[in-house]
């Protein structure tokens, strides 16, 4: 087979296998399609399919095919992160700033601290820290990975449960939005390249100036033109961020945050997110799966994933329960909020990809974080659904 045919074989695998597993296995309650796609990406990686059928794996996933898949994956994740930035509603978070800051702060810092403690344990085992990482970068990176909330997937899950437009759903959205800002800010700090700090300062100054000009321009354009300008803006900011050493995904997120959600039709924005998830992101999942590594041994990686899962879920639930106790929430509400906010999924995987690209974590740590993200997301719907049923109609606080 030539490269084009092998590429299409890989695409056939990544689109057909997870769909059949999801549809025939009826996994939607505990594993939505996006989770099945992530798991399939891991299964198709070198540690599993590559170990079971090495000749077949090498024949299909040649360097040329992997290069082509990576190109599609880069564009897919850039669009996805960009949309996550656009969907942040900082106005609502500011309007309810006291309640949002208390809850988002505790929901972020408690799992962050527990994740840092887990990272200290991983440092005792050679092979988990990345080849270019300083100790503080590794510890802070793992800590923040345990604090991540996947905002886009959280929206999809809340829509499925019918609470997205309710007061409780909007409150959870505000908490997750503030945490998203903090997460990407900390990631930018971890990625600060002191040898290229001049470039990074120039990029940030130009970005602030360009934001002013962009906002002036966008308010004077028709909506159809705004979509094209937004895509050009995304590419320019992602390119600038990667040029200065921050990483193109950080730039994609900043590009989205700079845009106002009110400039775009919400229905079209939802449709675009849906189509990116449907058409492009499965390629990113496959590309991610091809980067997994089990060199330290399956048991060691699984134990590391379990430690990170305990720190992540336990820290998030503890932080939200503290917030609920401080603010006098109704019984049971903190558990619902906590379980929803611990959803990791795509943003966790994106975050881990950036850390791996920059050498902050090893491929084995990346694999453990990927497994943690899958497990935490699979727990969400089964845990939240019965809890929601126990809440009384008037239990959600107004807001």
C-alpha cells in the first residue's frame, strides 16, 4: 500500500472501531463516545496493538502516516482549544465574583496541592520526570493536571443531564471558567523559556495591542466575516505563541479568550464544536494514543494512574465540599458540583500533550495522566445521575 492508502486505513480504524464499540456496547451511560474514542486511541498505540501485532502496527503507522495524522491532529486541537476559550463567559463570573472565586479557588487549589504531593511520590521512581524538566516544573505540572476541569466536555455532559441552562449548571460553568483561566496561566508559567524570555515578552505585548485592534474590527464586521477573521486570528496567535516558546495550544486558547462570545451565534458555535468533535478530534485521539509508553511496566504505570486519580478526584471533592460548607449550600449539592468539576477528558489530555512536548513529563507519565483522564470522565455520569435525582427541585441556589 502507498502512504495515501495507509492513511485511509488508519482513518478507517479511528472512526469505525470506537463508533461500533460505543453503539453496539451501549456504553453511553458510563462512557460517552468521546471517551470511547480516547480509549480506542490508547488501544491502537504502540504499547497495546503495537505490542500484540508489531509487524501490522509498523506496516500501517509508518512515519509518513504518523506525520500526516499529526498535522490533522494539530489543527483539530487548535480549533477545540480555541472554542473553549471563546466559550468562557468571564462577565458572569465577575458578576458573581465572590461566590465564584471562593468555589473555584477551593476546587482548584485542593486537588492542586494533592496532585503536587502525588508528584513528589512519583519523583521517587526514576523515569517519570521529563528529560528537560526542573523539579518544580514537574511537581507543579502534575499538580495542575490533577486540578483540570474539561470545560467543553462538562458542557456536553450537563446538556445530556438537562441542567446546562438551569441555575446549577450556569454556576458550575462559572466555576469551571475561572479554573480554566488559572490552569492555562499556570501552564504558561511552567513553559516560560528563560532563554527566550525576550521573545515571550514581545509576543505578550503584541498580543495585548492586537487584541485592542481586533475588538475594534470585529464589532464593525458582519457575523459571516467574523468567522473568517477569527480563524486567521487563531492561526496568527498560535504561531506567535509557538515561536516564542509558549506552545501553540496556549496561543490557541488566548486567541479564543480575546473574542467576545456575543459576537457569534450560539447555535452555530455549538454546531462547530460538535462538528470538530465528530470530524477532527478522533484523529487527535489516535495521535495521542500513538504517544503512549509502557516502558516502566504496566503495573507501575497503572499504580501511578491510580495515585493521580485518587489525588484528582479526592482533592476536587474535598475542595468543593469545603466551599459548600463555607457558603451554606443545601445537602447533597456539593457532591453534584464536585463530581461534575472533576471531569477531565480532553483538556487534561491536551494539557498532558503540552507537558510531554516540552519535556516536562516522560511518555510513561503521559500514559498515566491519560488513563487518569479517561477514568475520571467515565465516573462522572454514573456518580452524578443518582445524586441529581435526590436533589429537591428548589435545592439549587439561584444564580
